[in-house]
C-alpha cells in the first residue's frame, strides 16, 4: 500500500480516537490497532503523538476551510448577504455534523491542551472570521461599517462553533436546522440601523 494511503488511514484512526478520548487519554496502541497497522509504523510515519495530533488538526482544519470556501463559491457574488451566509452556514454545519470526531478535535480537544495546538485552532478561527467578514462586507445590501462587519463576523463564528457542538450532541439535528437557527439570529443584526452607524 502506498505510504500516502497508509498515512491517511492512520490519520483517520487518530482523528476518531483523539476526537472521542482527547489527547491525553488516547493511546498510540489504540490508534495503530484501529488503523490496522503496527505501533512502530505509526511512529515511523508520524514520529510522535504530538506530531500525529498536529497532523490531524491541520488535515481537519484544511477540510473545514475547503468546505466553507466551496459553500461561499455557491453563493451569488452580488446576492443578498442572507443568501451568501446561508450557503456558508450550510457548508459549515454539513461538514461539522458529518465529521463529529474531526469537529471535536478542532473545537474541544485542541483548545484544552495549550500550545502549539491552541495556536493551530486560533489560526483556523481567524481565517474563518476573515472569510465571513469579507462575505458580509461584499454581499451586504446595507451600508455596514467595516467595524460592524468585523464584530458581526466574530459573533457569527463564535455562535456557529457553539451551535455545531449542540448539533453534534442533540439527536436528529440537521445542518438545515442549525443554519436556519443561526441565520434567524443574524438577520436582525444585518438590517439594524446600529450596524450602519459610523
């Protein structure tokens, strides 16, 4: 089996174990067994538990960013902000509900174990927030100030993260329900006169 394929198998197993058990409780033995490889092979490919966890974080962050970008690409460039946000939120929640272990790894596990893991997640969050700010600024039909757009994007990303946790622990929650809930909360802020004050 090609090394790249084997590495992905190891990463798949590691995301599942780290996402469910956390960094400290996860064992390299369990990851190797789930991946169907020997423990020495895991160390040969990914060197250490810290390196393996970091590789998982980077892969899951890249996948989430790609999903959000694809959702933004589906939106009309000059359409209303609500429609653009709907596309992005649907992409975000479809990805997080479809990859609960990866989301747990990014949102809960990495943040509780300090550097360098927290820095990886902070970078992801900053990129998502910048992306949402750009979307709001570009697509909004109202004269939102840059400050208001930035503040709204921070609030939106934080709320989306919390709602993704809720969706993944609440049975029968769909991406549509999560996206609709958040868009319903956001819509008044987009149209509020307060957001247009300089």
